[in-house]
C-alpha cells in the first residue's frame, strides 16, 4: 500500500508556520478559576458528576507544587492562558462539511489523503472539539467505539465512570490535575472482547488560537483479547506567545489484549508540552508506546506502563530531537507489579544547535516478585558542541529473582562515517542527515508508513543547515 | 558546642563561616534529589557529643613492617604516628591535620575553603564547622613510594560524633598508595562519623587510595570526598562499604587536568538492617580525560542499597572518555536495590556510557558448583567472592584480602 500523503505537502512550507484568524465561537476568558471550569462544564452540557470531578481537580491543581525537576517551567504564566475555545458549533460527520480554513490546515498536514487511503477512523481535533470524526462501518458494527470523550460521557457514561481517571488520578501531578479540571476533546476508544482492529485509529491534534492551552483527554479501553493501534500526531502553528499543551492519556489493557499507541509530536517551538501518559497492562496483556518528540519548546513526557498481571509485557520506544531553543525531557517508565512480566525501554535522542535532550526513566520492581525481566537502552547523539544530552534512569528493584539491564551511550557522529560518505560525493550536511536517519532507523521502522515518511521529512527539516 | 582549639585565624574563620551556614540550613529531606531515598529526619544528629580531641600531638611509634608510614586515631585522640625515616629524609610529611594547619596554611586554606564552599548539604557543611581530627600526607614531587601508608581511624564511644578529615597531596610525578580504614572498636556503640577527604594530585602524579569502612552495626557513616587531579595524573580509588547501619557517602571526582585518569572502584555488601546510599560523580572539566566508575554491590534480605552515579562533562571537555557501571547482586527476597546511573553531557566530542545490571546468583552456576561437591554455602561464597574479586585486583593486597575476608564472614553469617 502506497501512501499519497506526501504529495499534498509542500516541503518548503512544511514548517507549520501558517495560521488562520481565530474564529472560535466560544472562548473562556484568560486565567483559571471555578467560574472558568463551570463555564467549560456548562458549555459542554455535562452531568454533575463530571463537573464535580473538574472542580475537585481544580482544587488539586491550585494546591499542587510545580515539579522541581526536569525542564525549566518557570516562565509559564497560568493566568495568561485561555483554557477553552470551541472552533465550530457542531461536530461534522463528513469531511465536506468541515469549514474550509480548518480543512486547509489539515490538507497541509496531509490528513485527508491518509484517511482516504487506509485509516480506520479519523478524529481530527481543531482546538478543543473534535470537528471531524468518522469510523469505518465494519468497526462500528463490531462494537468498537471511537469518539471524543464528551460524546462518551453522554453516550457511554458507565464505561467512562468505570475507567476515567483510574489510571491517572487527578491528584497524580500538577499537570494531570490541570487537565482533569479543564480537559476538552481527545479520544475515547473502546474495543470489545476479542475484537482486533487491524488498521490504526488516528487522531490529529492542532492548536490554533494564541496562548491557548490544549488539554485533550484520551481514554483507551481494550477489552479481553482485543487489539488496537492508536496514532496521534500533533502540530501547532508558530506563535510568538507561549502555549501550553497538557494532555492526559489513559490506557487500560485488559487480560490478553494488546494496545499500541504511537505519537509524533511536532508542536511549534513555543509550546510547552507537559503530558501524562500511563497504561495498565493486566494478565498477558501487552502495551507498546511509540513516542516521537520533534517539536515544542519544552516537553516533559514519560509514557508509563504498569504491569499488573502475570504475563504482561510493556515496551516504550522513544525518539527525541532537540534543536535550537528546545528541551526534550522524555523517556519511559515501567513498573512491575506482578511476577512473570517483562519490559523493554529503548530511547534514542539527538541534540543539535544548543538543544537539550534528556532521557528520564523509571524502572521499578515491586516486592516479592519473581521472573521479572527488563532492559533499558538509551542512545544519544550530540551533533555540535553547544548541545547537551542527559540521561537519568532510575531503577528501583525490590525483588531478588529479577534480571535488569541498562545501558546508555552518548556520542557524536563518527568522523570515519562522515568521511566515508563524503568520499562518495555527499555534502557534509547530506552525510550527517543520512547518519542521523540510520541512527533512528530501528525506531522509524516501527511506525506506520505515512508516519515514517512524515518523521523522516521532519528530521530532514530539522537537519537542514546542520554541519557536522 | 565546639571544643576550644588552638588554631590559626584562617581556620577559625573557616569554621565560623561554616557554622553560620550550618545554623541557617535545615537537614536534607527526602524532597532533595540526592537524599530522596535516604531519610535522615529521625536521626537527631545534634544529640551526638563531639569526640574528645587532644592537642598532645601524635605519639611516635615505629613504622609497621611493609608500610611507608602509619597514622592512627583512637576516637579523636592521636594513637600513633610512624613514618619510614628514609622517606622523611626525602621530604615526605605525614602528620595530624591539626598539626599541619600552620605549616601548610596555603594549600590547606585553598583546599578546605573550596570544600566548605562546595558543601551543599547540612552534613557536609557541619563537617567543616566541626571537623575534629585527621591526617595530612604530602609526597614531594618526583618521589615514588611503593609501600602503602595506613590511616587507621578506630572510632569509639556511644553517642559520639566523630568528624575526621584527611588531606593527601602528591607533588608532580609523585606516586603513592594509601589504605584508609575506619573501624568501630565496640560493636554496639552508636557513633556518628561525618568524614571528609581531599585528594589533590599535581601533574603526572599517581595515587592509589583504598578506603574501607567497617563500623559497627549501630553506627552512622557520612563521608564527602573530593578530588582535584592534574594533567596526566592518575587516581585509583577503592571504596569498600561494609559496616554501619546507615551509609551516605559521596565522592566527587573532578578531572581538572588534560589527560588525567580516574578509576573509582567500589564494593558494598549490605546486610539485614543496613541502608547504604552511595554517590559517585565523575566531573570532566578538561579535555582528553578518562574516568571509570565501577561499583558492585550485594544486598542480603532486609538490606537496602542506593547507588547514584553521575558523569558530568563540561562544554570544553572534548575527547572525554567516561564510563559508569553499577552491578547489584540481590541475595534475598526482602532486599531492595536502587540504581541511578546518570549522564549530563555538554560536549559532543565524547565517549560516555553507563551500564547497570541487577540480578541474583545464577541457579546454573550454583548447581554446577554443588555438582562438584561443594555445599550450598560454599558455592554461594565462591560466587559472591568471585563477583567482587576482580574489582579489587589493583588494590593493595592487605586491603584486598581484608575486604574479601569481611565479605566471607558476612556470607557465612547469612547462610
């Protein structure tokens, strides 16, 4: 299957530096208090239990301290952000009904092409609401639910009540509390017992309004023996004022199921991307996070897997590219809470032009377990002498019958490789790009094709002008 | 609270400055990253009474056979000083640190001032305000000494605070070896030992420094070591943590000279009821330096270890070659071992890596040894001792044997 997506994208313009006038139909004022939270909840016409959840979360957010580790977040001004904006009145069922200016933005990223080709469903998020949602009929018939969380609160309240906020409680951290208070949009996925969704579900998220915090909330429930691959891509236009993106993603992989979650994050370089992603993998379940971080000003994101039942397996593949002015503080966490579990965390990072790439991870083995295996491998490439790379792996082992391995390497592009490629007629920049692509190749191979194409193109753009 | 000391004005100032900082600080808490896994909130450190010191000077004793020199303390009191007269004639100086303050004001003022300024937690600051006794060794330029020196700190007294400090300076091209032993005289005594160590190597000097900590099971051991190593110099540091109820140590190894090399080798054996939190820092300030930290631990049931290693490479430190390895052997089910090997790299022309493994004795290897007629206990001993042995290969023989013997004893006790 060959994707036509690239043809819709003019590489010269592919910087996501375009934006359209803010045409939101409803927007809360700047700043955050009970009134704003109530306004969001009323606007969404939510039941009282969700409103109360938001208000509890708001109080937790106000009480919780900012993290005193990781990226520097001191210049976030919570009072100078909008927390909710609704772009169109209704969610459109067909692509033709989507307003032209929004469509044009998506056309530039290449969504409709991808959708037409082989995607099961597209949930495209423009600012806060899902403006477009479709899912192929056969999946709907099998009982797969792929919708926005607002609709899920309305149409599937029992499922939402049972799982929402159970993997990441609103008290978890300051940004999870913030998301819980003002969440808007995102995806809700339920895959019934034994159903295998053999084409990826895909959602695009975009931020358009200036100084706008986007707080999408995604909940994926894979029932026993099911399989689903969910893909999220993130792109924001470039603005001078800083935007905050703080998502919460919860995955529940029930016994025997498998969930794969792929992200390519390419927020523009003024976005703070502070995301909590966590999965629970029950007996014999597998969860895989594929997490690419190319954009944003500062990202703090550590997809986590709690291995709750025997036979559970978790994998995190993390790619980070930190260019000029960027700080990518990313990694992965695996918490082994049951015997006979295994995990693998592979991280590759590149830092360039003064960028800072940090791997931060946790590997924890609870008490009294046996036959636990885990391996954590980090590779970092530093492309010039202004850039930095850090590695902070935390390993907490409380059981004796375990096998834990960790390695990390930091290096530069080898002069021999550069010389070899240049002797074959490549420029230094081309040779560097090729080496970087080779460095990332094992991870890029894990991506569906159009994402691999997109990632390769993004890397090429990031590498433009690099020497050595 | 400080005993009266006849000290030069600069030292009184240094203590007063540290005391002032100490008064303004609070004890580290588990929200401080380096102390997150070691809770000292219930320690009541100020209830420990400062060790008695003596201004009498060290009684001269004959140097021990096979040793270049020896300096001993019984608690805070000098208990013997012996230096090979041939070395004394060549300019080697071995004396109590208190006695060295006047004669070596310039280097000591620099070294201790820098250490006090860099002290970033209340225990380390406290040490500079309250240090009680210690050793000073100077090996002049060009002198190569084969036999090791021995610093023997025999701590004693229940509820006593002991704050020894050691300074070792090697002149250009000098070579020497030191064994530094900390023991508790009475097993049940509760001693708080808050120690400091400074190693300064001039260009092309080479030092092997072997620390062994064998305090009793009620004692608390804090140690802050700092090194400054010059161009083309070589440090081999060995660190055996075997005693004390609570161990919280840090070695901050600054590679200040081009082409310098540092090898930090550590072993720790943590028994039921022990808590050991060990930190190494390989700080590459200058180009083309090499460092290796290799720490191996074993944790028995009821023990808890934390290893926090860091490689930090400054922007200008091109050609850095640094490696950090931590291995943990878990010997019982209720054992806990945390490993945090971290890298902070600010230069692209580097080879830096770290590795960490945690596991238990291999069933296959045990089975093999047992099938050859060894008992379970003997097989375990052979495997555990073998696991530690290679790390101590370059250490002085007496230190190596002594350390392995204690590990054997511990294993026998556990079997």
